[in-house]
C-alpha cells in the first residue's frame, strides 16, 4: 500500500506544481472570475492544508480498529465531485495579500517532502486522535494522506480552469 500511496501522492503533486509553475507572477494574483480565488490564494490554501495535515500526522495516535483505508472512498467521492461547491473552514481560508509565486512553490515543495517522508517511514494504519472531520470522524494517517491527494486533485482541476480563463 505504501508504494501505491507514495506514487499517488507524488503524481498529484507533480501535476499541481507543474501547473502552478505555468502561471506568471502577475497571473497568480488576478481574480479570474467572480467568486473565485486567485491562483495564489489557492496555493496558500493548499499550503495551509499541508501544515494542518502535517501537524495531525505528527501528533498523538492510537491503534485502528477498522480497515485503515475505510474512509478513502468517501474522501475521494467528496473531493472529486466537481459539481458540489465547498466552503473552506475559516482557519484555512487564504488571505487577500499579494502572493509570491516562487515562495509558494518552495513552501509547497517543502511540505510535500515532509509528507513524503511520513509516507515512507510511518505506520499509516494508525488513527490520528487530534482532529476529527465533521461527519466523518477521525482518520488514519493513510486517510489523511488521501485527503491531501484528493484535495489537491480538486484544486488542480480548479487551477486548470483559472489558467484557461487567464490565458484567453
């Protein structure tokens, strides 16, 4: 499972970072359409998510009394339903500041590397006790990794739409 998880994580992040890299510095701070975040805000949101996920993955755990991947399918369905509009929790909403593309790319890459090390070295079947997702409860480390993967896939989809809009 670790090899597959690592492959899924790496592929998702390569696609996201390559796409974000294709924006120029000016474009990442342009609102592409009403009600949308900028590409920079989207990257800041993902960075905040990675910080929270890393904190969760590195805090108290307990033995899991169910299949460690039990909630992965629900997480995937939730994030990859592009017809459903989601609202970010206040603690993870990006700022309205001007974003620096290079700093965001470096920070995202650093957090990806930290999560990669967890995938390679930790027992992903353990349950993280310090954060429960509303309506879904506590996740295993594996489920948190897939939360990150599908969350980034959702936002990569949005980033493609933003790039297309700004390129026209």
